[in-house]
C-alpha cells in the first residue's frame, strides 16, 4: 500500500492541466477532454497492502497517483491525500483519477466512468484567503468558477446542505458553458480545522437529472483522514 503524506503544503498553480487521452477509456476521451480540461482552463480557479509489485513498479504507481493514494480495507476503498489530512470514500463505480488528468495539483481527484461524473478537492489555509467567514469564501469560489464560463446557463442556487462529515459547509449548484459544452456543477466549500476545501463535482448538463443524487452523495463521502 502506498502511504505517507508530503508535509510541505503547496501554493496551487491553476494553469492548463491537459488531459493525456491514453490514460482514459477511449469512449470517455471526447467528453472528458472538454469537461475535465474545460473546468480548469475556463474557470482559472485559484487559491484565494502490497500486491506483489516490485519496488520500481511501486514508484511508478506512486507517481501515477500524484498527490493521493488508495487505501483499501474491509470497509471499502478510500482516496487519501498525501498533502492534507483528508480522504474521500469511493462509492460503487468511483475510482481514482490518474495524476494531473483533471487538475495538475488537486489534493484529491476521482471519477465515475459509468455515469460520467468527475470530482476534485482543492484545499488551502484560511490564512491565505481574504478575510471573511465560510459564506464569504464559498461565494468567492463560486464567482471564480462562473467567471470562466463562456456563458452562464443558470446562476448559482444554494442547496440545503449545511454540513459535510459534520463540518460546516456551503453548497451551490450552477451550470455553464465550457469550451462549447454545457456542464452542471455542484460546488461545495467545507471549513475543516484551519483550511477551506473546495469539493467540485461536475457532469454533462444533459446527464445532470440522472446524476444529481450521486453527485450529492459523493460529496458527503469527503472528510478528515481519521474518522
């Protein structure tokens, strides 16, 4: 099992991530490129058990996973950040996204290929953002997201979610056109200890009705590493 967390916390750089098509099933490439690449290109979201693998194979696997590793147990699999003390329990159908395919330096990134849903987690210290409370910061993040849309399809609508894994949270639904594609986003800001975390989930807009419940459910699987 790959373990350990890098202690030096980075300053996120939100440039073009690129999406190496070879890492993804061919059927997903056409949709993933505009959705995965488009989210970050267009929005410019900024920080306001061993399986008999050889040592070299372990190193390659670690590099492929980037800032995260998969922790497997009898209770299921979780995606754990190497950078911050957070994890995402992987629901049925979800898997880790290879490093840098959805974002160059996300703390966590995962996708559900069967339903075409994608997720990123980005954390930053509350000392590195503008003064204000959780509501203020959530609003700033959503405005940054919308600022990259070619067109806003529907303005942000706040949901009834107030907590994620028992931590205060603010959640919005918003839809926009990105690289000519209509995309539905569920953006959640979670305040946990001394960090704010953006948990961003998105899917093609034409699949939103079918995927909305799963999008909400996967957000609730985010939480502290030890729980």
